[in-house]
C-alpha cells in the first residue's frame, strides 16, 4: 500500500481559446473571480486562476502555436486539460510514482506558476487524465 501522496486538489485546468471570454463567463455566470493571472513563458500559456474555496479553476490559453495547449485545442477542442493535486514534496511524489511504474512527463520537478514546484504525470499511465503534482514552494535552490 502506498501512503497518500495527494493532500488536496489544487486546481482543475480547462483549456480555452479565448481567455478573456472564459474569465468573463466564469465571473458573470458562476461568480468565480480571478485571483491570479500569469503568462507562463516556458509552457506557452496565459493562465487565470479563479479561487473556489481552497482550490482553483485554472483557465489556460495558448500564447504561441507550438504550445502543448495549442496542440491540445487543435486535437481535442476546449475542455478539461489536467487536474493539479497538492503534494507535500514534489520530488518525493515523482520518485514514488516512477518507482510504482507510473510514466512521467517531467523526470525532475520544475517551476510552476505562483512560485510553486510542479511535475506532470503522463495521461497514458493515469487512465487518460493528465495529472500535475503541485508543491506550494519554489524548487530547491531557487
Ligand atoms: Co496546472
């Protein structure tokens, strides 16, 4: 038995073509407001975080054609992109998943938005859903 690695749902990420239109819809229709907005150059995305209790809805939109989110929108269309789970220690969680035979996208943790440390688990080993591990601290040594 594996000890629980996931402490909370950090965010549910939804790929959208028009970030401003999606932000306006969530705000006007659902009353969910943006608490953080960031251009993540390394991923080629602009993201808006809307707080829901202790978690977020993360609306993501590509900023360039070679962004993975641009490819996702082309092949799958708008919709659920990944689920981000909080972990106490991203490196340890990644190591545990790899040891258990899980396929990962990031061999080592990397910087995420909001000063977090993140790593992605490949959807092929997690029944079709891209999983992001989120540690609420910047990578060690940064
Ligand atoms: Co995310």
